[in-house]
């Protein structure tokens, strides 16, 4: 049975007061997967485009966005997985790339927390 591998990390993202923040999650390397987002105790799945975080005009400073992305190795040519999180709405749009190798048909779990700071 293939082993699961988990990466955990916490990243800071600078935001502006009362300014909307959005996230986009892109799974790479021709692998399959999905992402669960949790913000202020509310969980939902991420789509393929930018997803709003918080309510319109909400001040997201000093809050945490918890992301769990599970990627399954389905490409027969390699066992490489990658995920790129893109946050926008702060002074700078920022990309956060992560990658790891898994065993054939294995799963990678990316557990990433984004802390919104001023």
C-alpha cells in the first residue's frame, strides 16, 4: 500500500484593513486532488479560480486561513506532486509553491495555514 506524506507549514500574508482577500489553489504535475478551506470555523472546498475569503469589506487581519490539499499520484510517468497557492488582495499578490515526491499511487497532503497580518 502506498504511503501518505504530509507537509505542514505556516506562512504570513500582509493584508490591508477592510480589503477583500482571495486565494487560488492550483494542483500541478498532471495529478488529481482537491482542497478544503477553513476560515473562522467555516469549511468549504476550493474551486479552480480565485475564492473570496471572508465577507465583502471584512477586516481579515490577524485571522488564519487553514488549507488542506490532498493530491493523488495518477500520472504513470512520475510521482511528483505540487501545489501553488496564490493570495491576492494585500499590497502584493503572492505565490506559495510546495512540492513533494510520493510513492506510486500515493497521496500527498499539504496542510498550510496562512496568517493574515498588517
